[in-house]
């Protein structure tokens, strides 16, 4: 038996007027999801515990089977694991986004954040800018590391965990009230703007009509995580297929195999087909029992407030991942169980994460459930099936115990 989770980051949404009161998932053409829906268990699951911030960190930990209330120590430390940073117990890591701020204002605190991803800047371009920050912000006890796209890392030796605001939570807002209270971090952010705003690479980006990556933004502070082994916990050998450092870091911490896919970039135009094939290969040739396929694109489109591209990202997942993975496993003669779900909603209306329950679909190739005509938020809410502790859903996938009510 093989097991697959297709994690459609931020896919869940709210009814949208321009879609006739439908969500992007309802509006998307998803023939594969809807075909499986008829023979699947469909329900709602709460992936983010009450009282915790609805981030991809807490939600994905939950989906992989780790109770966030027990295992979560911050987002950035998980990303540190993925890029090989060996944190000491007293170290504090921070996500260092390269963001776009408006440039007309005189004072830094008066600027407005307009893009948390700097037009989904490439890792190659971002690496040039992070190197400039390393030189320009050089200070004992603080180290910068290149990550992926706009997502990078800063380690504060013997540091302090601070409450900081994620940049995607405050898009279009004046940044002054959200800046760090710590003087050193604030000064570094202000100086980062001086370093980056007139950097030759950003001048070139503006000529091309791209948003300049003109400021660092610190958030997601935390200490070194301690995850138990996924294989020891579940008696399954697992593989992670993701372009995002956060998910790669969870895999490192859990002792799962990280599978590199060329062209996988966390954006709308990621290599969907390559991710599907990587999962199939891991399951049929690589000795793995379980594959976690993470697709960031719906979340990014939600943050951008782009309805049509969010729909397109969902359709791409249906066409290039869900259908081909299922067909390939069937052709290989493998019985399998496939769980499809978002980690959290990223509604177009607010352009950030929310903590509401999300719809899930669990398909078993060996048997047919009395399912629904479609897989979406409306269908899932009608079944009456609800999982309150999201981290137990993986036990249901592995048939260890039924968690639904």
C-alpha cells in the first residue's frame, strides 16, 4: 500500500462575488478531483489549533502528523534546517523576506508594503541582494543565509524571540506600527532599504517593470526544533516534494527524504508534472511508502489577490498532479490512499492566511466510499464529517485509527 498527500497550500477560500458566490475551488475545472470525490470520504478538518497563528508552519506540521502545540518552535528554525544551518540551543532564527516597499515617502516608517515576494523574485536575483545585505549589515552575532526566492534567513546568536508581523499580513499598509521594537533589528531593516533601493539589480528590475526587492523584513522567530522521526512514528518511509524551504525543513527535522525537482519554484509556473513524477518515482522505485506533494501556488495567488490565477493554480494541480499520480500508481499495480487538502485558507478578500477548517478528500483505490459529486468547501461542509485535531488525520490516512466523527 502506498500513501500520498497532495497539499494545495492556501487553496481554501470564501465565496467571491465575481465568481457568482463560488470559491476558486468551486469555480475551477477539476475533473480529476470531482471524479475521485464520488468514491472518497470528504469532510472538514481543523489544521490550526485554536489560539495558534494560521501559518503554513503550524498547518503543515499538523497535516504531517505533528501536533503544533507540542512541536512548533517558530517558522524560521524549520527553514534553517532545510538549508543546513546548525543552530545552537540559544540561537534564534528569523525569516528574512526580501519585500517591496513604496519609495516616495521620506521616512522609512511611512512606507507602504506592496509586495511580500518582490514579484516572486528568482533565487538567483535574491542571492545577489542577500550578499549585499551580508556585507552592508555585517554585525557580530548576526548571520544571513540565502534561501529560496524571496524567503531567506537571519540567525541571531544568543538572541531573543520577538513577536513580529508576517509581511503578507499587512499588504498595502503603512509599516511604521509593525516594525520591530528591538532597536538593532529595526536599524538593520532601515539600513537594508538604503542598501537595496539603489542596487543595480533593482534598478534593472524596475526598467523591466518588476517590483524592486528593496527591503529586508524580519519575522517568524524561533529556536531549534526537535521533531521525532517520521519513520519511527508512523512505520513508513516518507518523501517530501516541495520547492519551499519550510517544508524541506520539516522533512529534515522528521528524517524524511527531500526530493529535488528541477523547475519547482513555489510559484504559479512551477514544474507541476515534475513534482508528480518525482512522487511516483519515490513510491515505485525509491522504496518510499509515503509521498507529501506540496504546491505553494494557490497560496501565492491568494496573497496577490489574483482570483483567476488562483483558479488556474488549482486547475494545474488537478491536471498535472492529482490525475497523473493516481493513473501512474494504478498502472504500476499499486494500491494507494490519497489525501487531498489545503493547509489553511488564503482568502482573496484578505490576502493572508485564516484559521478556519479546510475541506479534505480521502480516496482509496481499493474501495468506493459514498462520496459527493464534487470536492470543494461547500460539498465538504455538507457531509457532517469533521476532524477537530488536524494532526490525527494522517492516522486516518494510514488506517491506524479512524479520527472522523
